[in-house]
C-alpha cells in the first residue's frame, strides 16, 4: 500500500495549522467547516456525492489519514 504524503511539514498532531475553512454542505448546521488543506479536495468531493462526514485528519505525515463517515444520513 502506498504511503500517503501530504503537505503538512512540521505540523504537530492535534494542531489546527494548515487548515482551510470550506463552505459547509447543505446538510450541515454550520456555515463553514475547517479541514486539513491537503484533504479539502477529497472532502469536497465526498460532500458533492452526498456523503456526510464527521471529521477528518491527514495524519500530518505521522499517522494514517482518516475520514469519519456518517452511517446514518
């Protein structure tokens, strides 16, 4: 399996550095949602496909990336 490499250099786990605020999808009760900038294209695509996410983290090149998906739309 290919190791995911993102653009988070020297960003510690738990840090909110290198995030972007995206316009929240229509199903969200928020106006904007912050996500790691390197995951923003994938998260936008999931939202466009109607997938509801519960959170995400790129892993900052230290851990495997995760995306939480809501099983109950």
